[in-house]
């Protein structure tokens, strides 16, 4: 994993969520999550392993991987999160232009990653998909959806995140 | 924006035998804001069915024990409107076609493209919204067709409903005319219920069922000792209806003497009890009704013209059911709903064939006769739909046997048969004939029918 990307993401997430963000030492993707027939990893199994390793002082744990992710019933996912839970995981694989036989574009990749991470973390704060296209919580099934939806929470979703953050911190 | 979403949460029932499939599908759908419950077998799904109003069921095709299509069949027995999506990892055209033919809403091959399932579920949510909206609008529409217990979408009837609502606000006397069973008393009650007098009594007097002297005492009451047997003071219906509404049914059947008395009451707005001297003022509203042609009765000098004009301040003529056939399906639904509640049945509707039969009948007994036919159909219906075989009308064959006889002769013979079948119990016989008691008494009088071995019971 490109450390430059993680460092950039740490700052972006810190600004967006007004929180302290720390980069933990890398952990290997659990081998049992690998689905050989599909050459992909089950994100639900990765989440399970991550949950066994949450630092005591952490409110949320976000995993970032280069592996292509899926769940048994879907051909692929950009990421997965526990709604109202602790952990989320995001894959870079399908956010890269190269995946679609296009010229690599680092700034586009970073923008997509920022949106996906914020989206999945939004789920961990209890948010479900938002009907507003301008909101980062808008459902996106394709990379085009990711590009066209908003890059931040709408006012409604922002309020939910702020209120749930306060509750979780108190708890 | 998230608030808007929560209103339309749809419940998805995931039935899948692989734990990981259930967990991931549940998680993915929850991210989309749906309320999801996952169970691991068809049997468990059936157990959970009554717990909540499920909107959508996602069912795996291959499961141990009961498979997805068997489960869908079972579910549709009790919840025919349930939308079912069949999922499978081993797709064949045959199973897909079978599932869709059996009533599945859609068919997915695992793993799905995220876009496909999102789109399908969104379509279902929209469909669900439309169904809800449709139900709401239907109810709203029905309200417009209703006046208390009366229901119609016939233009003339709707004008009558409007007129009744307007009249209700005043104290004017109303004369309701119409054939037996058209709902004259229902309309009178509706006028009362819509009026400022609604909390005061609605008193109904059936003028045709009583002899002249009995009716007089019934209407005006009597003082103690007014006549032999008058052992106590008795307040009449006119007094009981104080501040409320007095409904005089079958006004066309009262004697000329009583017509005179009633005219005086209407003109002077006061009366005396039989045998009394005290003048009692009346402030009740009078609604009269008849199924007779009063104009013809005036011509034949059986009815006083001056009383007719007194009563006919506001005149309402209820058209017979055969002149407003469009009301038949509406009334049928209304009666089915009513009898479902009364009998604790769950009839959901009526077959097209049964409606055709009902629409082609002439309904001489009008809405009351239709109600009786539906009541019987609801009782005998085996499934949750009323079908042709549940509808019992006088058959064309039996009518054909009487071709040489006049209509009156057939009517007389039929009434005699029904009376004998019911041991001359008037209420039961009237019910079976689809007419009211008063009409039956009139027919007995008219045809001079007598109980074999005695007179007609009064």
C-alpha cells in the first residue's frame, strides 16, 4: 500500500470528521477471505478479522486495501461497513482508471478514495444511503456514480454524524 | 434527507441456507436503509410471516427441506400480494421460467451485479409507494361516494346526497319516495345524522303495519284511562321524537282520518294525546316515506292533496337499483366488507363472472335484495373470493315454468311458498324474499293470503 496515499487520506479524513486520525501498522488480508473461483476477497470476512483488532481508544477502524472486494451475492463492492458499527473497509482496485483500461490518474484516484472512505465511515455512524445526489452517502454501484455524487455529507447526514459522534464519544 | 427515506422502509426477508450469504446480503441492504430480517430456512420464514407486514421476500431457490418455489407457494396462500425474488447460484432457463410463472417478481443469479439488485429493489419500493397511494386514493374516493351508510356513484344519487346534506341543516319536512329496498329509511337516518339534531332521537314509525286506532295511539300517545286497557299514560312517537326526527314510513298507507290528524299536527305544530286536553308543542323534524305513487293515490282520493303538499316541502325520489347498475359493484364491495366484519370472514373480492350475473339481474327488491344475496354468498363462499356458484338468484328455469301465469299470480304463489317454508314467520319470510316486513304485510293483504288452518299472524 502506497504510504503517500494513506498519509493524504489521514489528513482528509481528519478534516472531514474533525477527528484525530492515526495510521496503524499494516495487517495482512486474511487468507480465508480469498475466494479463488472469483479471484476476489470477501469483504465481510475482512471486516470480521479487523474487528478483533480495534485499538481501545479508537472510535472507528477503516481498512484500505488494493485487493478487489466482493460479497457472496454481489459481483464486486467498492467497500463494506457495519451500519452503526466500528469497522469499514475500502478497496482501491476498482477506483483506479487502469481497472477500466484507462490512463492512470492519481488525483482522480485520491478523490474517489476520499469519497468511498467517507461513505463507508458514514455507514459506521449509522447513516444509510441518502436520496440526494449531492451527498457522499448517495448509493453508487459504478465508478461513474462515485464520480458524479457529492464529495461531502449533506446537511441532514452531517447532523446525524455529528450527533452520533458525540453520543459515541460520551459512551 | 435521511428522514424521508425512513418512512418507506421496506422489509426484506432473506431466506438462504448459507450464513455468509445471509450476512452479506443483509448488511448490503441495511446500508441502503431497508429493515432486514434473515432466516435460514423456509420453515422459519413461514413462522416469521405473521410477525410483521413484509413487503418483499428474497428467497434462495435451493435450500434443504422446502425449496424457494415451494416456500413462495406457501407464502402466497396466506399473503398473495407478497413480492418474491428468487435467487440462485445454479440458473437454468427452466427454473427461471418456472419461478416467474409461479408468481415470482424477479429472478436473480448469484452473484448479482450490484446495479441490478439496486434497481429492482428501487422499482419495488416505487411500486409499494404506488400501491399505498392507490389504496389511500381509493378510500378518499369512496368517501365522496358515501353519505353515512349509503353508497353510490350514480349522478342522480350523488345529487340526492348533496341535497340531503343541505336539507339536513334545515328543519324542513322531507318526503322520500322510492321502491321497496332502495334505502328510504337509510336516507332518512343519514339526514338525521348529518343534522344538528343528530344527538336527539331518531324515531321510526311503520304506518302500514298498524291498524288505524293503534297507529293513532302510537303516534300521539294516550292519557291514562283514554280507552279500555289504557292503564297508564303513554307518550307517543311524536313526543319521543322531541328535538329529533320522526320518520313516518309507508305514509301512503295511512287512513284518511289519520291523514287529517297528521295534517293538523303539521300545520299547527302541536297535538293532544288520545284522551287528553293538554296541547303539546312539537319541534321535531318530520321525514315521510312511501313506495306508493302518491299522485295516483290523490287522483283516486285515497290520499289528501293538502297533506301531500304539506309533506312534499323537499321531495326526494330514490331511483331503483336497475336504473343505477353502476352502483352494483360498489354496493357489492360495501356489503362484502360489512359482512366480513359481522361474520369474521376474509372475503377479498368477487369474481368477474359473479359480477356479470349480478349486473344483469333486475333487482326488484333493490339494494336490500342485493344485500341479502351477498350475505348468503359470503356465508357459502368456500375460498376468499365470491364466485358464480355462491350467487343464488331466482333461476330463469323456474320462471319459465310459470310462463302462462301473470306476474301477479307468480308473485302471489311465490310469497305463499316462502311464507309456508318459514312457518309464516314474517321477519324470516321478508328476509328470504328480500323485502321489508311492511311490504310483506301489504302483499299478504293485497293477495288475501291466509295461513293454512288460521289467519295471518300480525
